[in-house]
C-alpha cells in the first residue's frame, strides 16, 4: 500500500472510532464556538437561492445541516470518507428540518470527487485539509467541481505563532484534548493526533499559496479564536 492509501486508512479508522463522541468533544474543546465558526464559513459560500453546495469531509454533518438552515432552497451534498461519521450525520438529519431531510450523504474520497466539472455554486470543507495525504489534490478537486465564479471556502485549525498564544495553546490543546479523548471517546491516541496534526499543518500563507497554485483566485483568509482557526475563501 502506498503512503497516501495508508494515511487514508489510518484516518478512516480514527474517525470510525471517535464518530459517536466527535460532536461532544468539538463543543468542549472549542468552548462552544465551533458552530459559530462554521456559520461564518458558510456565509462566505454565497450560495444563491436554489443553488448547489458541496460539503467535502462533512463528517457528522454539522456544516451541511447548518447550510440547510441558512440556504433552505439549496441542494446540499455532504461527502465523507468514513461511513461511521456519515451515519452520525444521517441520524442527526432525521431530527432536523424538512430541508435537512433533502441533504444527500455520499461516501466518497475528497481527493477523487465523483462529480463532473463545474457542478456546484460553492464548495466548503471544514477541518478536512489537515487529515488528507495531499492538500493540493484536495483543493484541485474542489476547484474542479465548482462553477466558474463560485466560491471555495476552507476552514482549518492553525497553530498561533505569537507568544504567549503559542505557549497557551500548547498547554491547552496538548493538555486537554488527550484527556477529553480518553474520557469521552475512550481514545487518547486520536486526540493526541489532533493537536499534533494542527501543529504540523502549514501556515495560512502557505495554504493560501497552494489554493492559488491550483487555480483559485482572489484568495483571502481570516483568523478566528485568537488566531487558532483560519477561514480561507477563494473564487474559481
Ligand atoms: C475533523 S473531521 C471534520 C468534519 C466536519 N467537516 C466538521 O465540520 O466537523 C474530518 C473529516 O474528514 C474526513 N476525511 C478525511 N479524509 C478524507 C478524504 N480523503 N475524503 C473525504 N473525507 C475525508 C474524515 O472522515 C472526517 O469525517
């Protein structure tokens, strides 16, 4: 197995194990802020009435479900590599609005999206890029399936670079995440991977450069939560 396949298998196994606890740990680690970041990211998609939105790496579906609320007439598709995460998404959708019942959930790899070119008005991915073996490929696929003029929005955690935030974040994240992982998901290793993957992830400027290199125009980003979350926006 090549290293990319191997990373995908590892990631799928990790998310399969933590799927039932994923939302709870997100809310706790983000101090209840993660849904407001997702809403903010969705604002940038600018999906028109009746438009089509793709949520790549939808996971337990929080972005797609919020999108169904924000854009009730839109056609929303949530794609993820891990069936266990999608099952959580489908379970949650059943408790939501009629618009949420119309979301399509598709098990698929974000590095080889099973959609024709120029299909969607916008594509969004939240907390995906850190988990894929090829960031450039993931972004190239996203731009491929967006219509010309459509928005590509990515949200990712970033490691703050300035003292004292970098030090505080180190203590908070490496201290708390493994404990919550152990306590709530019974999986300390998955939540040790989390801060490590954020620390190793390229800077926002590097990610913006990769977005431009795959043909995304007008790339900008904003930081949230004291520089620990970045929302990237670009246009095809
Ligand atoms: C941290 S979760 C993010 C879930 C969701 N977007 C959110 O807002 O919480 C990362 C998700 O990316 C998915 N994933 C990882 N690699 C993927 C790939 N190559 N294609 C599609 N999904 C992938 C995982 O299965 C997992 O559900």
